C-alpha cells in the first residue's frame, strides 16, 4: 500500500499569491481526509503566526472528533525544542523535521560541520519525542546531496535510523531529478537501509514531478507527497490527481485514496487559491474528457474505440463531445442525447452542417448553443429553396460619419446592387435593400420589433440569436438569424424574411 501525504496546506500555500484562510484550510483538510481519504496531510510550518497556530488547533480539534488526528503533520525545524513546543501547543502530534540533506546546505546556509548538524538533529528529535510527538525527517536538498555529497547523506540517514524517527522523506527540493536518477538514488537508499520507510517529495521544475514520483514508487519507496492541482513553490509539486491515476494504472499499487472525489476537491482548491486549473491539465482539466473529432465520437458510440483506462466516471466526471468545425454527426448526436433531443437523419445532417459552418467563426460551441442552432435550422432551412441570395455586402463604420452599406443580392438569378447610409450598420444595410426593392417596384415590409438573445451564461463569445418582427400588408410575421456576430445574425434573419415573402407569393 502506497501512502499519500498531501501538502497542499503547507507546501502548496508557498505558491506565489496563495494564502488560505482558516475556513478554507478547514474545508480543504476535511475533503482531503474524509472524502478523498489521503493517508496524511501536512497542515503548516511551525513558528509562524498565532493565527496559523490557532487554525491548526481548530483542524486538530475537528480531526480528534473524527478519529483522524494522527494523520495531521506540521513541518518543524532543527531548533532543539522551539518547533516541537509550537507543534505540541497546537495540539498536533506529528512533526516533520526539516534536516539538511546536502553538505552544501549545512556548510553554506548553517555554517556548521556535518557532525554539528547531525548532533543538532539528534537533540531536536529527542526533545520532540520527549514531548510526546512522533517524528518524521525531511532530508532537504537530498537530490543534490546524492549527487554532490553522498557520504554525508548516508551519515545523516544512519544517524536518523538510530533515533525514534518513523519515516525519512527524500525531497527533490529544487526539482533537478529525472526519472532515471530518481530511480537510481531511491534504490541506493532502499538497498542501504532496507528497513526504513522512505517517502519521496517531488518538485515540478522540469515538469517531471509525476514521472519522478512514478520512478520512486518503482524503486520501492513507501510514500509519496502531492499537492492538489500541483500547487507549490516555483513550478509546483506533483499533482495529487495525476499521482493517484499513475500509481493505480501504471504501477498497479493499491491506495487508500478515493479517485471519485478528486474533481470536487480540485475545484474547491481552485476557488480558494485563485489559481485556475489549466483546461488541458490531466484528470481535472476542463477539456481532458472531451472528444473533439467526430471520428472519435463515432468510434466511442460503436465500441468504445477511443476510451482507455482513464474513464471520466472514475474521477466523478462524464465524457463530453465538443461541437465545432471538426464535429461529425456522432458528436452532435451525443450532445443531443444528453439534452433529450431526438432528430431524424436528414435533420441531423443539416444541424451538423450548420455546426461545422458556425464552428469556423467561433472558437467553442457548447450544449447551451445547441437548442438555438437546432431551432434555427429546423424552423427555416426546411421550408423552401432560396429564390433570393445575398451575393456580397460591405459595411463601413467610421467615427464621425454615418455608417455605410453596399449590398449585392440575387433575385431569381438576376443580380442587383445598391448603397445607402443609415443610423447603424444594419440600418444602412436595410436601406440599401429597400432601394433595390423600390427600383424593382417590389414591396418591402416594415420592421416592427428587433430582439437579441444569447444562450445562458453571458459569455462574450456566445452565439447571437436575432429575432425580427415584420409587417407586410397588415400581416405580422417573424424571422430569426443565428451567428457569432450580431449584425450578421440580423442580416440572416432579413434574408429569411425576403425568401419567405417570395415563397408565400407562390
């Protein structure tokens, strides 16, 4: 069983601009421990503010009432008893002691010899355990230590194994490792100290945190460290969701953690941290279970041909099928089924063609857009052949000048053109049309109402549905147009009006 220590509330809070409130920390801790059920969480660093200590106390009280207080840990420092006292006063029972895992840190930062630091570590561990705390030990900068001062790393580890230290934690503090040397360094530690419980703590500076965690587990470490959404200093830490999936699928290792609740937790941390989840982030990103190509939707419908082990249902999600210029009928049908809409094959083909056409103008189509598109296609495209077509038009808008429009239309195969100015671009367009119709002595209706609506959500890139009410010889009727541009939507509604008048004459 691989243990997961999630350090979102400690290392994750070191993300630039992230500071969780006491309530937010409580919500995240509760979700981590009781919903996702990671094995342990790291709450904070010792010797910080009184407010932070009180926050830890509150979480400890809640954890005690829910029988999980031994799963709470706080980072402490090699300071004999100061950190231990702070942690004890907070009610927490586990200290994660930050030792120096490279000789360069010992000499350059502390100004001490290796033996002096080892003696200080020993005194701090004994002081903490004397206060009733359980102790784990971080070897800070361990990855550099293994590369540059391996003898020191072994000396410190031997000293720790002679002390009441439950776990030794191996951090790639500066994110310098790759999967190959991660495996090599972890194997050396495990072969030298086979009875020690080792954790691996990755950083993502080369975007290798999850891959390095995979290699550490392959090498035999018993625990791994994560943060929700990969939060953390610089490029962040190993993402909890990705590590869970990799350990389960690629290493076939059992976990206590529950995948099904990870998406809700990720959204909670996104909201509380203010750090947006990239849309293509594995497992929890908005787009990662969305098929865009129509051939993929078709394959899924026939035999799940484009699905793999990463089923969205595992993570509390559903598979979606994008709508756009790459959509096929299978993609459209999947979205319509989700909305309870059924269409015959001919209508499905028309709706799909319209979606492809509109997808060239708009980056993203959604299910919210779909009823508008279906309504637009089925109410108008199925009526009659178009006798009137717009061959070309030009709209001009300049500050201080009235908008201008030049329009060329075709009526029963004959082209006509005229220009006009107006109070707006669409008004100029209609005035140009009226001039053409007047020259042909053809009736042109009066515009009586003009409404614009968009699908729910108020997105700036939403489709515009324009519904125009007309009156001709005392008869009222309406036409609608749909486009990403409001003026083009109105022009489409106007073209439908012209064809309706011609077809009604028949």
